[in-house]
């Protein structure tokens, strides 16, 4: 059997709010609550299981999307007034990067997790 990522836990101060935020940007829905988790299922079957905690340490999550999905997510980000950057250190606000022939942005979720959308399999920065 090959090794695959099945799920990861994403800590949030409001699990529903954070899971709905990500699902909304990506054009997905949350799965039903499973124990202490609100899952967001990705196309490859991996789930991000949102867990409610009192304090969050920011993490980085990158999502490889197709060109059309990138455009749709960008439209949702802009409509929601969510800030975005071309770089992981948030030094290039309102820009889209063009690394490796693709496009990419970074944005924050309600708890400050550094989320990335990228196309064409760019390596993470």
C-alpha cells in the first residue's frame, strides 16, 4: 500500500466559523460534525478536521487548484473583502504571484492560519 495523507487536524477558536470560511473560499461544503471535528473534505479524499481550542498557533496549508477554481476562489476572496498577498511573508499585498508558470496567493483564515492557493504544482515557498 502506498502512503497517503488521510486527514489533518486544524485548530480553531471557532471550528464552525473557520471550517465554513475555508469551505466557502474553496467552493466546498463542510461534512457533518464528527465527534469534536468539523471536516472539510478535499477532492482527493483528505479531510481537514477543524477542532475547537482556546488558543491557536498559526500553521500553513496549501491547496493545489485548477485555473478555473483559482479564478472562482479569487472572486470569492475579493467579494468577501479578504486580503491576500503574493508571498508567504505578506510583503506584496493585493498581488498574485506567477511562480513556475502558475499563479498563487496567500491569505489568512479567521485564526491567522496562512492559507495558500496555487496552480500548476508550484513548490511551496
